[in-house]
C-alpha cells in the first residue's frame, strides 16, 4: 500500500544529503523510529515554495534562517495552512555547538508524538 503524504514528515534544511551534517541528520532520522517512507529530506534552495507544505503532515525546519522565509519561529509545534511546523536548530549549529542537541531532541520528540511514532 502506498504511503499517504499526510503520514509523512518533511525535514527541510541545508546540508541534508552529505558530509558531517548529512551523517548527523541520518542519526536524527533513525532516532525518530519512523516507518519506512515516513521521512522525506529536502535541501533548502532559494526557489523553495512553501505552498508544498500541504503535502506533508509535519515539517521540521532546520534553522532560524530558513524558518524566517516561511514566517515560522522556534517554540514547539505550530499550525500553518493545515499542517504542523516545528523549527529546530540547523545542522551547522548542531555540529558547532553540540549542547544544542538536547533542544533538537526535545523538538523531535514532539514530532514523534504528533505522528504517533514510538516516543522514548
């Protein structure tokens, strides 16, 4: 059976597909304990169109700079155009300041709860 888009989350950020940041993100995604196909990674580009947000149940925005483009702010799960959005630290910030990982983990736990995935 094909997975419905509303059963998936989108993680939007920079450096999501390679290098140290991609490795860190892979670990973060594994910690979500999502079902196969439940997480889609997308590299942020200048031609990003937030109208695509309706394709997913939850968006995880990596970094305040990207969040500002959509008018989102850090502070838990937000509702926007029928979906849930959460802003967490960028991959670069997490690599530079490992102490931020606790905050990012708390954000990911909210996503897991919203999706009904196993929450530690």
